C-alpha cells in the first residue's frame, strides 16, 4: 500500500491548514496516511554558525526521512505576512542543508488556506515557484479562501471549490 504524509506549514495547535491537509489526505483512496505535526520536530533557528558548531539537528533528518519514505505529500501552507510561517521556513532551511532536492521528486498536492478571501494565494504562488528547484513534483494545487465560511467537519462547503479540490485530489491519486 502506498504511504502518503500530510502536514501543515504551521505549528498552531488549531491550525486550519492542518485541518485541511488531514481532511484531504483522508479523501485519497487506497493509501496509508501519516499526519505529521511540526511541533513534533522542534528545531533551533537555522544559522550557519549554529550548524558549524553543532551540526544538523536530528529532527531535520527525521522529517526529511519521512518525506523520503513516503510515496506522496499533502501539504497545506499557512501564510504569515505573505510568506511561509517561520516554523516551516526554518524546517525547510534545515532540510535543504541535508539535501538540496529535499522534496525528492515525490508527488505533491500543495495547498493553502486562510481566514481571508485570498486563501493563502501569495504563499502558494511562492511555494509553486520555489519547490520545483528543490525536487518538488507538484501534481496539483488548491487554495481555499475564507476557511471558516467554506469548510466544515464534512469538508469544503462551496460547490465550485469542492469540485476544484476533488479535481486536484484525483490528479494526485493518479500520480501516486
């Protein structure tokens, strides 16, 4: 059975991006799902002096091992001031020191959501542009605007957004 990992680019205990990533991962048929929480992979703030003095932290390698041992990635990015959250960027930086192609060409369903009307569109565009240089194989992407109005325990409420998400999930399923 194929194994996918799902996670949010956030360390919020109530992350709406983690809710979205977990929901979407559970819509994928015939896979084993492992939901990762960035809080389980605490890392010192990246800096070359720290790396020279102490090396690469074990948690960066552990997270990278999760990526490498998976058959696909479901990632929903939080947007902080139009960019990645600090916790995600720090993890991303540490992993890139181990392997510059850290996404290992794994099929990826890349998403973002936010409480606002743009749904994390800025960070999603940033990631789409950057990840391909880092071994990212983005099969599909999806942005969910106005999370609290468009998402419930049953999933995406708005029909057009639901169709768009289902299309992205279908593309991802075929790729893994």
